[in-house]
C-alpha cells in the first residue's frame, strides 16, 4: 500500500461521521445512500460527500441497482492498512527504550548522581 493511500484511509476514518457511516455499512453488508441518510442527522448531500471520501480512500464501493446507489465495505484496503499499523506498532515496541522506571525514580536517580559530584 502506498503512503498516499495509507494517509487517505487514515484521514477518511478520522472523521467521526465517516467512521459511523463506515460502521453502519459494515454492519448492514450493503445499504443505499437514502437509507444511510435516514439514519444520520445530516443532509443527504453531506452523506454523499462522506461516502465519496470513503470511496476515494478505497474503503467503500458503490454499485447501481435501478435508481439506487448501494454501498458496501471493501475489506482488502482496510486489512492492508491494519497490517501496516500493526507493523508500526511492532517496530515501535522493539526499538523504543525501556520505560520501566517511573519519572519520579528517574528524577531521584539524577538528583543523587548530581549530589555525588
């Protein structure tokens, strides 16, 4: 996954309304824009805007059925995003210095060393 795609997904999911829309789509399996708009206290145009952001991030896909636009989650991009996040977490935990000492213990140790000089 490219850095650009990774950032697009992170930004798309960072918005509380989009995250709620995404969750609703995932829970329903497939849902129309109108049905989504009925569930959220925003205008249908706002729902459409948020759906376009999710589509551009690759998280949601749309298909037409007659006059209806149906939306469903695309699992693969989210799985790739999560894998990269887990890799970052793994790197951070293996390369970070030990944080066993509390801040107070660190200060006390520093004070006692300075007093010896």
